[in-house]
C-alpha cells in the first residue's frame, strides 16, 4: 500500500470528524514506548482499552465536550462504541490468515459490499450498519479463522489512534466516510454471525484445564513435555489448548493447533498424536484417519507458505486491501483414470484442438455411459441401484472451440448412426416392395375373400437411434420406447434445451419434472401421445444429456418458479482456459480414433440378461474392498456438508454426488471391462477410486459455477470493467472506456455511472486529470 495515499490525522481532529458523522466517541489509553498510560506493568491491550470505567454511558458526540476531553488528554486514542450505541458493528480481520478466510467467503458467497475500512496494527476492520432486527454482541469469538466481531458491549479503535507498534490507525484509501457511505452487511454474513451466536450458546468452555495430561507411557510423556514447552513458548498455543479461545467447531480448533505446531517444527506424526490425545482427554469422538491427514496437510501447507512465526511484529505484517471477488480454482480433467485407448484418444484430441482435456473429456464420459446404456446397473446396497446416465455441460465462451471438441468425442457414435441409417434405408426399400405386394394380395382377397386367408401386412421398419439433438417430451418418450437401450441428447447449446421445456404449453407443462424423472431412471408413463391415444409405459428409461453453454447464460439455468433441484443433477465443467485456441497442424492419428471407436462399439455390444420374454440389466455389486472404499468416501463427503463453513448453495449438487459417483464408477469400470482390465462381475476398488477423482474434479467446478449463478448484471459490468482496467495497468480514462465500449458504455453519462459503481464497490477511486491538450477529464484508478 502506498504511504502517500494514507491520510494522516490527529486524534482530536478525527474525533471531531467522527462526531460530525453522528458517532459517539470515547478516549482510550495510549501506548508509550511499549507500555500503556494505564500504568499496569503488563498491559495486554496497550492503547486499546477505555480510560473511563463507565465508558458506554459517557460516550459523546458533543463537539465542545470532545474538545474538553482531548484538551485534558491530548494524546488519547479514540474509541468508537460498537453495537446499539452507534448503530454499527465491525468485522475484525487479523493478518493474512484472516484475509485468506475472507477471500474464501467471497468465493463461496459472492462479493462483500464496500464500506468504511480501517487499517489496524496487524490487520483491517470493516465497519457495517447494525441491522434493526438483531443485536450483534461483542466478541462473537471466531466467525472464521482469524476473523471476529466488534459489537454491542465492545468498542473499536478509530483512525488517528496510535498502535503499540508505532503505526497509526488509518482509513483505507477510497473507504473513508468522505469517500464512501457506511454499507449494510450482506445477508450471508448476518446468517453466519447468527449461526456462530447459536453455536456459542451451546459451548461450555472448561476453565479448569490448565495443562493437557496424558497417560504414563514413555511416548506420551515425551509428547506432553513437547506440548508443555510449546505452551511456554507460544501464547496462542496456550490459549487454544486451555480453551481460552472458543471456536465455532472442533475441526477449526484442530486446524489452529496443527498450524501452530507445524510452524514450530513439529513432525506430522507428533501433530497427529497430539490431536488424537487432546480429543481423548476432552471426551470427544475421534475422527476418521483421513480427517487428520487433511488437517495436517493443510496446516503444513499454510506453514510453508507463510514462513512467519508468532514473534513477528505488526510492522512485518503486510496489510492487504479487501480482495476482489474471484472464481475458485478448478481441477484439471483426470485423463489418466481411463484405459489406454480412451486416454490416448483424449490426449491426442485435446492436443489437436489446442484445448484442455475438459472440452473433449466431459462429452466423452457421457457418451461412454450412453454406450453402456440400460445393459448394466450398479448396486451399492439392496434397493440402491444406479444407471450410468449423466447430464453434463461445458461452460465456455463462444469461439473457444467447444463445438469441435464435442464433435470429436461424438464422431464414432455419428458414424454408427450413419450405418444404422443405411440399414434402415435398405429395409425401407424392401418394405416398400413387400407392402406393394401386400396391397395386391389384399385387393385379390377382397374380391374372393371366402377362398383365401387374409394376407399378412409387413411390419414397417424402425431406424435404430443412438442420439437426438432436440425433441418434445412426447417425441422423446416414443423414441425411448423404440430404443430401449437408451438415448443421449447431444446439444451444441444446452440452454436451448432448458429454455425450450414447456414452450409448447404456455409454460404450464411438466417437462422439467419429466426430465428429472429421466435422470433418476424412474418408470415413466405418458398418456398424451397422439397416434392411437394409447399410453406409453417405459420401465427404467435410460437418457443422457451433454452440451455446451456460454458463461453469460449460466445465471438463467436456475428454476425461476422455485427450487426444483433440476440444475443440481447437471455435472458442470467450467475450465479456466476461455481463450480461442491457436492453430495447430497436429491431427488425431487414425489408429487412435479407431481404438477409441472400438471401445464404444464394445460397450454398445454389452448384452442384457433375458428373464422370460423381457430383457433386464445385469446388476454389478461392489467388491468387498470397493465397499470399504465407498464407506470411507461417503463419510468424508457427508462431514464436508456438515461443516459450519459449507455454503448452502452447494448442498443441492453435493446431495446428488453419491449418485453421480456411483454412475461414474460404473462407466469407468465397464470401460475397463471391454479393455480387459476388469471383470464384468462386480465393481472393484480401482474403478471406485478413479470415479472419486472425477467427483473431486466436478466438485471443484461446481463451486465456480454456483458462484457464477449469483452474478447480477451489475456484477458482470463491474467484473468486465475491472478486468479491462487491470489489463491497462490499473488506470483508465473516461474517453478510453467510452471508445472501447467497456461494460457496454456508449455514452459519457454511462461511463460516469460505471465509475460511480466501481468506486461504491470499493475497487478504486475517481480522479480528475488535465491532459496535455484538451479539457480536463476523469480517470479511474484501481486500488490494487
């Protein structure tokens, strides 16, 4: 942060300024040479606690009274009582860890409104208007890692005050009362605070625990000595292990312990042993081994990245601006989980197109499942079965090559469809000849019916179909009835499929419900088929969908009339690469395409089981190792959903992930079967593990997609403008914005509105400049 941007103010000057805003202030003690004017030998809150004992009742916004107070104590720091006294509360963000927590919130919940922001000694505070319908108390402890609340019963140190480090509390440029209005907090933040308040009411911290005591074994004695050494060395470790700090969850506390221990050089085994013994001592349930592994890995990563110990002074902590909302990082498509013929084709096609593997792989995965079709089902336990049908979607900008990528994965199916069409045409020629013969015989029969049997009418052939591109629900049901193995909807633009539902019925039909049922494989019965009026019944229909949409259409996918869970059934891929691919002379070798085609053909040849006169799918159960693996994955998955920090928006798609995992495990397994890597008897742990990698991939992309769903038109304008200005070095003049139609600004007045939005959201500041020639103009400068 540039020092020249920070406005230096005296305590009295700032106190009067705050009073003019209607805020009541109080005098605080002042840090002097590492001590505090309160006179205590050791003051843990030097320069941060009130001079008056009854400060809540004496807080004032009277100008004369304020002048009198600071005349008596001219160096006193300024305190702002939070909560109902001034109608505000503060989000206190401590250091880089607190900023990392805030960034995670922004990624999950969307942007946080720009408001008054203060640089403290080792972090930053955001001040928000107190909601009228709830009272936010002080020290709601940790609403997140290194983030807590200053509310009713507490106070915050105001700009103009001195910190023990020698720094001065300051307004962040562009976020002082002169430059921005005090904002209302976002609804998601208030919900989070309420949850923490509820959780805190249930917490009963033990004040008797002074040290952590373990058993008498030699190993535990060593661990106890090591813990006691760290307790003497680290104040934070002592506060956490003695339960002086109250956490929202035990998992957050465990991560805090692991972070401190990792920074102080403990081994992974020592951290693991301590976490287990600590839980045992406090009578808590032990977690799954993978829980500890994930906790220690995250702590180790954090320690290596920060390279900071607890003795770092506030001067050494870099103060960051509030981060701009950004999309979460996504995983790369796991090509190596497939058998060699598929993986080789996927890599070759991706290289030829100059695109990441996602663009081809998502469609290919769906087509593999379609080829298996209704011939196989996976049974996780009695009564819990899944077919290998998927609804998948690639989100990519127009012109990035998403359509050629889809065609590349689809080409073998299209080639097979051509063959079926040729067979159909030949049969139709034979049928036409037979039908003419039938008509001639029928004519003779009518003239002399008593002496001849009625001629048999030839059966009209039906073309075998593998896919459709668009269809009404009635036509789709007829097609599924004639092609009981199943069909896939291949849509270049998937948004047309979704928006087209019920379009022929004035929006009053049940197409969405029918497609929900088709995803689930629920028996379907339709009475509205024209033809002869007879109802059509299909047992366990098989239907897949795969297509593309541009990012701007994502927000339209949610149900406008209520949450029906339709979108939660779609597996989205939103690759980071959104640029058109460069030209390459590399093609896909013919033999590679042939081997991929052979896999699809072998999958299409898989037979059903004949039970009497009907065909039933062959059911594959899990191997014993696969069952253990599934149980382990499911436990971790559910605990993830139970975490207090888990976003509500993701509960829908996460609830469908076990079904998605089972389907992908069956697809991967059957691909391995036809490639002679597995048996067609039960799904093994290898297939389950590889499907889990796919599930992890889709989870990472879901986080990105569901954040994008929240974007409004204003969000999109601001995102486009910030990205464009950043590419121009962080500064853009009004005329440049207008000339390049940034954020669709065509008029000078529209640029003024855009600059105002950018400023109000806290992304930068507007300043007047005088060019060498011409009239003065405005430019926008990002804070980054």
